[in-house]
C-alpha cells in the first residue's frame, strides 16, 4: 500500500508577509553556542511568542493585510530557525546590549573594567577571610 503524498501548498501573500515581518526584527546569534548552532534569536525585546504575534497583528493592521492565524505564524517562525532569546547563563543587561551592538565599545570597556575591579576586590576579601579567622565575608549573587 502506497502512502499518498500531499502536494505542498503554495506560499500565500500572508505567509510571505510573516517572513518579511520576522526578517525585519532585530536578531542576534547565540552567545554560548555560535559555532554549533545556526539558530538566530530575537533580541530580548519580546518575552513570549504571543508578544511577537501581537506586534505582527499591529503591522498587518497598518498595512491593511489579512492576519494569518497564530498557528501559521508559529509554523513560519519555526521554519525560519528563529527563537526567543533566553539566556542560558547569567549575563548582565550591559553585556547583552553590547553583544547586539546597542551599547558602544567605550561604554562596554568601562563596564568590563568595573566588573574586573569588583571581582578582584571580592577575591582579596575572600583571601583575607581565609587568612584571618576573625574576618567574615558574605557574598550574594544578584
């Protein structure tokens, strides 16, 4: 018994506009697995697929286009190898914004120098606590 193969549907103007809309959104590569992943991530401006879809609906309204279903939108979103950005490890807002070129190299350099100085001070304090039993050091990860 042969399985029937359904012919592929022709891409409608609605599908094409979803692609154009998604192409227009700012994206970035994965911070941690650039070499092993070709997936692009939307900048962390959107926290959910629903938020991206709402923006798509607004754009369709402005252009007078028919809004495609959420399911169709999600299918095109997935087929374009795009995902929402969700950091896998701690990364501050300044570093994230620099990675997508929203902060100048000068600002990022100053930030990095402050971060290095803070880490050095923390190391000194921890070393002092190890060497002097009367000194207590508490650290907290915010």
